C-alpha cells in the first residue's frame, strides 16, 4: 500500500462547534491526540453547530479536516477540497466521508435499561421530523427494538425541531403526551428535544417524573440543569469520539485507506437527574426499597439495612426485586455503587482509594475486584479508556 512521504508538519482544520458541551468534548479529545503529534498544526475558530464553512477554508492549503458535517452543501464543499475528511456527525448514513460516531445500538440499550430499572413498563420515543436526520431516526428505531424484544410496546412521535415555535407542532406533542399511558418512560432523541418535552409537560400539567419520565442524549450539563426538573441524559463520550476521529484522520493523511464502515464508539453512562428520579413500581415496598438503595448505596449500607426499613421479610423483598428488576438486593446495591464509581473515574482526578471510600467500599482492593467483576476492567484501566487513551473501548461496525 502506498503511503505519503513523511512531512515536517500537517495542517488540520477543526470544523466542530464550541458552543455546546458535546462539541467541546470532541475538541478536547482531538487536542489530547494532537499532544502526541507535535507535527500537527490545528486551525480552529469558535463557532456554533449551524455556522457553516469559515471563509478562510476557500484558500486554505491544509492536509486534513475534522468536521461535523451539517448539510449536503457543506459536504459538497468539503469534498471539493480533495483533502481527507472525517465526519463526526453522520448527517447522512451514506455520506461521502468516513465517520466516527456514537453507537446508537448501545445508546438505545442503555436508555431502555435505565428506564426499565426505574420500574417503568410503558415506553415511548420522541424524535426529529422523520428523514431529516437519519442517525436520530436510527436511535429511535433501536430504542423501539429494545422495548419490543423485552416484550413491551413503544410509541413514537417525530415532531422535534431545533426552533419549535409552531403552534400545531406544540399541539401535536402535547396531545401525544396526554394520550400516553401513565407512567411512561420517554427517550428524547437528544437533550434539546428532551428540554422541549419537559416544557410541553409543564404546559400540559403532566407530572415529571411521576407520570412521564424523560431521558435525553448528549448530557449537556447546562441544558440539563436548566430544565425543570433537571434532565437525565446519556453521556455520548465525546472525548473518545474526538480522539478516535483524530487518529483516523492521521492514518488517512498518511495514505491509509478509509474504513468501509463507520467507527462506532461506546457511549458513557446514564447521568440520572430529576426527570427520571422517582421510581414507580406497583408494589410500594419495592419503590421505597429501591429509592433507599439509590440514595444511600454509596454510604456503605448493606442488604440488612434495606430489609430493616421494609415491612416485608428479606425473602419477600428478594422475590419482588427479582420480579421487577431481574436482580437481587445485593446486585442492585453493587450496581449503584459501580455506576457512581464509573462517573467519578471518568470525570474527576480523585485517587482510586478515595473513590472506593466515596462509593461505600470497605477497601481499595475489594473495590478494584468488584469493579473488575462488573466491568471487565480494573478502575485505573477504565479511567485511561475514558480519558481518550491510545487503545479506546469502541466497536467497529
């Protein structure tokens, strides 16, 4: 396979928005990759997602482009440069460029598992107008598949628009929300959509999360915390996506062939907030027990502490947990502890020993062994992978 000769430097354009948390995470991942490539010179200017192409690109003499391609016009202009381009948005499933994207199958499964674990047995998806963004359509299709395969129905509506000021659209959305069985867990195609669904619920007088539990995708902390109640969301692992995309572009600039399929990166965790915070099991004792576990698991409580707060025996409570959650009391305790540990490992620089203490484990060694059994990785390795390591955890397909 022919390769380009070694260059003194490579000029790389970054056409990625800096206005939102996801774009900034992608840029941070690119920056981490570029740290080990001193021959890279990055060209970037702050912008929003819909900003289009910068004027300087027309006369730019560079070597490669990392872009969030938003329109066919933008794709055509980038293609005309003749340079290697890696797309980080996947606006069209059959676009002209190799892509690095979040794995929608994994996003859908995590969304379903989270809502199911909240005791919900009715599910729905709210997406953008069908056909406008095939990647978001795919996200909804995968979520519906997860629900159906588990034996549940999943309704869907495709109405979301970035600027949703149309009265008829709001009317359709509110009528749909009122018509859904209560309680229902709704996956919104992204955080913008989730914000609008929460707003529509407030206008319609629908209780969140008591009647409808809402889950977004992107985990934009500003948008999620501006929502009332705050919006639970799935972290897309933008840092790793940026790192992977930079690595792919590096190979393309050296003359390697592009992959035949998109590179799919495993998303991060569900960040639970108020919009999915109240559990709604038909057995009140289960609701109380699970709420107690989720509020106090990281304080080092044990199964006996959960049973002591219940009017049921441990045997009865275990039977109900298996029926509603498919796992034991001890397994639910451990799951919450590990979920919190994953978040701290990915988002902080706290020592592993400190994280073990903060998540209720009696020793660092016991924490490390329990984490390995649950995740297949030691805590330090998990942290490396979620800090854009050279050998990231991703699936390709």
